[in-house]
C-alpha cells in the first residue's frame, strides 16, 4: 500500500492537542475523520510530534498508508476539502516504505512567542503569551546559550513514550525582539524534546528576563536535574511546531 508524507499547519486553539483522545477534539482525530470519509474505513495517521492542547503548528509532519491511486496533490486537495478551517494540509508527497514521521526525524524546531507590553492585545492572545513587565533580551540570550549541546534536560520535562532517556541534543537556541510589535520569539532546534520541555524552558527563561533569577541561577536549575527547581510552564498558545527535518532534507 502506498505511503504518503504530509506537512500540516493548524491552529490548536480549539483542540485538546494533536494526539487522538477519547471524547476530545484533536487534530489527529480531525485528519483521520477526513480520511475515513475518503476511504470509508478507519485510517491511522502518524505524527512527528504530539503537540499539547492549545499549541499550534506550521510544520507538523505526518505519514499515512492509504489505497490512493491518484496523485499526491489530489490527495491533498481531497483532504483539505473535508478538513475544518483551522487545519490545512500544506503538501503531500510519496514516501519510502521505511519512512516514519516520528522515528525518522533528525531534528525539530519550535518557536515560542511573547508579546511584551502593558496593554492587553485581543488579536494576539491566542498566539502569544502576554507579559506586561519588561524583558531583558541580553539576559535571555545569555541563559539560552547554556542549552546548546548534549545535556540532561530532566529539570525541564518528562521522558516521552518509548524514549526513557532525558538527554537531548540542542543545536540552536536564541531569542529575537521586534521593537515595532513589542514581541519576543524564542527559537529552539534539537534532536528531540521532553514532554513540556520547551514551555518549561520558556517559563524559566522568562524569570531570567524579568530579573527574578540570574543567569547563574538558571545554570544551577539546569544542572540540578530536578523538575521541581524550574519555573512555571509557559502558556500553550505561544508555542508553535515550526519544522521537522529528515535525513533526505
């Protein structure tokens, strides 16, 4: 049976995350529902990452085995005609038999967005964490540099299903500030991530940016390998799964 790889964009505001759950609206569930209407049978979709409730994606990757005899582009069109407005299949291509959306991935990139101003922004509230007090970009950058490399990230998350190790490799981690829109963004690319890791990192880094803890304190929290030492988990709506990379590019 042919295997297809698809890139998916979605607004996670109205979903209980990516992964299929009983009695809950999920992104995976909506895609599988659309596939079942096309093929008149239950079709299972495999995703690269299990984004949490309220988290978004601009580059989620999935694979699926389906008895489709037409072009990959026609499958994209058929799916998009049945999916809700907040989920879109950006591309579909044929995949090798050994391709797996999750297990074949060599890196994932996440972006976290913050709007940093005293006045609330109704238009940004679903896609940014709103913080009223000023953040120090220099301190945020300094602390984030400590993340680069191979480390035990158990202070910032829990192991994922099937991967008991808490050691991960981070390739890059940096902040950017847009003065015109009063926004900050944190980009992190790594071999993989623990559950809640990015949001926990952001929650603790923001404490550095606000001056509540020092860069040295952040380093101590990191090295402690103790989840109870980290700051609160950042709100889900600011997080985006941006890109998943594979060996073939």
